[in-house]
């Protein structure tokens, strides 16, 4: 047993030296991020609005809906085992924003093309899905300008297309970013341009 322990310790040291994280490495710590603080503050604000509905511009139904969405986001941030990942199950190439979160958490998010059936790599953070003008999103009005659907960090996103030809996500976006109000370099691309682009997103092996 002592020999086994020595071998195990040596293996862990070797993995650290070559920069490879062992399979049991700690998950990303997302509860200390500004995003987590923003979500918890929004929940606190809604709880106050729920206690004094006459002072809120929201109906009781809207408050409950927003609380449900925010509590889910809080849960994801607290329990995430990976950085955000996006899976493309739409049947064609889509565009996503991503950055290498594990080694360069402050690096800028860049637009990549993700092939159908692929998922972004778990050491990268998929920061959002690009929605070109004219995109039909299930449950929402048609997109009228280039937009990025963003999701809370730690989300395991799956993008699909329903029977009506509308884009669907397994989780609701936490926000929508447009070029006029975002630091993301949001280009003006057509659906045809995206679908014809060569996939280059970092993906799972």
C-alpha cells in the first residue's frame, strides 16, 4: 500500500508539472464572481418586491417567474462542475462567443463557429450564442438586429430547432446583448454566412 501511495503522489506531481489537471481537479469557483453577486442581489430585490407588491412595477406572477429563473441561475453558479459549455444540436453550424476560462479567465470572448453535433471544450467558457437578424427564437419575437443570447456561467447549454423552425435552448438566456450595449464585438452576419463558415470552435474530443 505504501508503494501505491508513493506512485500516486508522484503521478499527481507529474501531472501538475506538465500542466495537465487531474480528473478530480476542483470545479470552477463561481460563487465569488461579480455575476453571482448580481444574481443574489436581484433575488433579494425581488423578495422585497414580493413583500411589498404595491410598490413594484411587476405583477405577482412576473415576480414569481423572475424569482424562479434567478434561483435556477444561482443554483447553476453554486453547483457547476465545468465552465459554460454549448452543444449544437440544430442541424447546421451556429456561431458562439467563447474564451479560454481555465488558463486565461480575463481573456476576451471571441466569435467561433460550432459544427452541428459538437460541444465546446470544458476548459473554455461558452459565453453566448450569436443570433443574426431574422432569427426566430421560440417563445420570443423575431430578432431584429444582431444579438447574443447569454447564459449564466456554468450552464450546460443545448441549442436545438423545433418543428416550427424556431431556435430553442434547454435553459432560458440570462440576458440578451446587442452591439449598442455590449463589450462583445458583435458583427452583422447572416444565417447563410454562418452556416457556410468552416467550424473552428474549440470542442470536446
